[in-house]
């Protein structure tokens, strides 16, 4: 802990979310095991009175060493798992998992602040040192509590649903998490677009129900006030969640006391749409550049509010490393043993031909801040 500068880069790059920063109050530290060594948290008023700890789960670490090689301060070192458990690091992890999340104190769109949010993708079946999962994990830390994700078949669907269990989890404070679905290699963009259009229609319906309830003046004055507030802020990603939660609480109180009027009954039925969802599609370069390109082109051309994360490994990683249209010129891969003879496809450039499209290409190890 003496060399650590609390930058949280190790947690950002960890493929399996097994190394995380924790903040604890002096009262919470009274019940901490001896191995849970901390330092005073640095960084301004938001950290006042708190103590900082970087903790690894020894039972989940795959030993890839990415955190060690990424640490700018040489503050991490690999240790034998048996020695780590004997020194109490498993107990320290178990204690750390009982600490409350304090992510709401910080700006999530910073390298350090994002890592104080609970990762909603953890302990996946990805290979050790996987280069895809850190980006998907970061996505869940930024948008996971209101995220609907259409995942193309490929590496990301395999580590995303390995052997019958799902590594996507829920926020321990709110119980919200990623609504994840997987479609075929060739139609994931259409699958995700269908989700976008259906959510749009359902939110349009709940908006009409709220307008009808306001016009009919049904419910208590508090309910009427919350309905008006929601109608004004329904498209705000954060305020729609706050007002929606308040409205749900008021409707539940009224429903417990008496039967809800028809207008409010429909609002209650569609309450999962009161918060504005964050709509995403995700897949690899084989999906986006080759087999599913036509679907992505169609989805983007429609001009709907969609987000697409392309995990570009520049080969078909899941099936053994065959070349794709994203493979760079001259690269040796399966089906390109003498070197790829064509240039890497400029997918971003093609999509930018449409109006209102924003394209960003990032590499976490090159620039953490730009990636966030």
C-alpha cells in the first residue's frame, strides 16, 4: 500500500473484476480483519474521513498479471494463492464485499471515479488477460443500472453466458442491473434495433397514460405532482430514474390503501420504463465488419438513439483467430498465412457518412482517460 497512488488503473484494466478499490469509514474498519490494510483516501472533500484499500479476490484471480504490468507505481506484485489465503486476503475480500458502494460521491466519467462504482460484470469465463472484458465491465459501471444490451454471438456471448451462468450481476444497493440478451451472429443489430423500437413504443404508451392520469386528476396531490415532474423529465437519464422511483413509491402506497384507478393501473404496469433505459448493441469485429455489417448499417441509417460497442480484436477470436475485414494489412492469421492482402476496413469512417453519428476509437492501455 505504501507505493499506491490510488489511481485505480489496476481495477480499470482487470479482465475479471477481481481487483477493486474500496473506501471504508473508521467505524467500518473496527470490524475489519488484520489483512485489510488501508491508507487515508486522497483526492479532496469527497474522500474526507474515508480510508482506501485495493483488494484482490484470491479465489477468483486468474493470474494474468495485467494489473501488475499496468500499475504506473510498481505497487503490485504477484503472490502464490496459498500464501495469499494464508495471509488472510480471502477474509479481507469477504469483508470488502460487505462495505457499501460509495460511487455516487464521485464523477463516474473519470478513470478513478468509475472504479468506485460496482462492476456489474464480474468473474466471467473469459480467458486470463482477456482484452474485451475490461471495456464491457466499464460499460456496466457507467450505464449498467439502466442498460439493455443486445449481444452478438462470439467471444463476448461466450464469456457473457458461460456454461449456464451469467456473469452480469445487479447493483447491491438498488437491485438493478444489465438486461442482457444474445442473438445470432448475423442479426444482432436487427435484434438490438427491435429492442430500441419496442422500448420507444412502450415509453410512448406510458407517456400517454401519464398524460391521461394528469388530465383526469386521479390520485393524491403528491401523485399528481410526481406525474407532472416525470412528464417534464422523462428523457433525462438521471432525473427520470429519481422521479420514477418516487412515483413508484407513491403508487405502491395508494395501491396498498385502495384499488388504483385505470389510468394509474397502466402506469404501474409499465413502471419499469419510467427510468430512461440506455440501449446498447455489443459484438466483435467479425460481427460488425463481416457477417452483421448490413444490419449495423441499417440500424444506424434509421437515425434512432442507439449505442454500439465493437470489441475489435482484429481476428475471429472465438473460433481460433481467422482473419476478418478488421485484420490489418500484412497481418498473419488463419486464412491469411502469407499476410492479409487488403487494408483494414474503415468501419468508423463508413458509419460517419450518416448524419448525427459519433464514432470514437479507444484503447484503454493507451489512454485510460480518453477511454472513459
